[in-house]
């Protein structure tokens, strides 16, 4: 019997559109002989859609891959935790409506969600409450990996090298902008990058070179998050490495975006996803074998530092001036689109994405079974 996998995508996040693209890639690459795919979309307002409604968000060629799966469950609604009629996340009614009702639960859930309300531990907590195996990091690792400030604190505790940074709350800036801007210039200086602390895909990120651009950058970032982080801008290369596993994770060969137009300040959202042709992601990254080994070792260390599970992508800075390798951040649900580095790095390491998905399902079930071993009473 096929494993029924719920692919959840969209969500209340600035990375909503990237999530839809990632879900498309997952559905197109998944082994149809092994899995029955049920799509569940979440709107930007937080509404959960039925599978038939969710399918409308995807291209026709993608829908055709699981049309039989949707037809088999009818047009039922999605039920959430708290519905005492069943244990699980979903309930579907048959096409006869009131003439009958049946419960269909997922064997495993793949939350292909990026950013807030998806990659930050919130939906992972929902799955924990529902008792459903899910792909990816748990509540703690997801929340720590989402918050760049907490993440860097854990990296420092694990003795991983990081760049200079500072952080503040949106409320601090709104109440005393002069003091906040002065503090940034003192702690980090120019040039610097200003980022929402809890987003990815370069959403809300700006490069500041003086006091004026710094203020504009902070205002932009503050529109996406209550916490803002500011990092020093280094002359460096950006290297990525994919991680896969639970308690004994493995790292892929590293990859690197090669930028054709060096006048770009950084690889922004448009450059990453719009297909401008200004960049090429290469695997393996053009580094020495010794440096590649260090990258892979540090990627696993960063993954373990946040207690990761399932998958993550670790991003590095390789300084041009002294060759120092720094850990920048970890993404606990990295982009999985056709333009994303995570699938490409595993493909370049000898693992096609369909095989990676197989492993992710295995890790999700393995972790769920391990969690079920925990006692819930003293007796």
C-alpha cells in the first residue's frame, strides 16, 4: 500500500510564493509508485483549503500527477486538532455529503512552508499535538533556526565562528530611532546588512552603506518582523551545504552561486527566484578538498547545535581577505524549488531529489517512533 503523504504549502509568510514553488517541485519529484499525494494549501490569511481547492494553486502538469489521489477522497474539508471526532489532522467527507463521513489521516506530513507560521516551530507543534509524523526539524530546532539571533547564540556556544552582528526590537527603533541607529554604527559599522530576524529567501534584506540607507533598511526590515538583526558586510564568497538525517546527519558536497554581474550588492529575492540569468549555482563549489571537508564538518556541527532533524541548509561566508570560514545561518526548511540549492547539492552528491524525499519520509517516521517511546506517566 502506498504511503499517504500530505504536502502542506503556502502559509502566512513573506515566503508564501516560494513555498508554492517548492511544493510544486516536491510533488513533481516524488515517487508516485510509493506515495499517494494529498495537497493542502494555506492562504496568506491562514485558511486551510481542501485538497481539491489546494490543487488549483498548482500548474495543470503538476496536478495531473496526483489527480487520482484527490478523486479518491472526494471534496472533503480539512479538520484541525481539537475536533474530538478523530485523532489526526484531517477529515474528509465523501461526495455524498451527509450520507456518510469517513476519516482519512496522513501517514506522514511534509510541511513545505518557509518563514513564519511554517518554519518557526508553530506548525510543528500542531503536528506534535496531532501525533502525526512530519518531515523536518522539530519545534525547538525550527524555532531556534528561524530566529537568527537565537541561532547565532547557539552557534557561538558550539564554538562555531560567526561574523559581527547586533540586534534590536522594532519597538526600540520606533521609540528612539537615533539611539538604535547609533548603536548599529558603533557595533557593526558600514557597510552592513539589515535583515528581519525571522525570515528567509532574502525577503526584507537590504545593504546599508551610510546613515541614510541604514534608516531605510531598518524601516523595510521592521515591516516584516518585530526583531531585526544587523550583520557586518564582508568581502567574501557565499557557500552552501545541505544536511540530511536525524541523530547521525550527513552533509552534501557544498555549492556556490556564481554571480555574473558583480555590481549587484547581494543575491536578493529576484536574483534567486526570477530566473534573471545573472547567477549560476554550481556543485561542487570550487574549493579545495580540505576546505570542502571543513565545510561539511561545520555544517553537521551547526545542524546538531540547534538539535536539527530531517533536513537543513547551512550557509557559510568564506572571507576574501584572510580565507576564514564563518557560519552565517541555517535554514530548517530550505527552498526546494527548481532554482534552489538544496536539491542541486544532493544531486551533485549522487542523490536525486526523489531519493532524498524517500530518506526524509524514513527520517520522519523514525523520529516519530522514537518520540513515541517517551513515557507520559510515572507508572
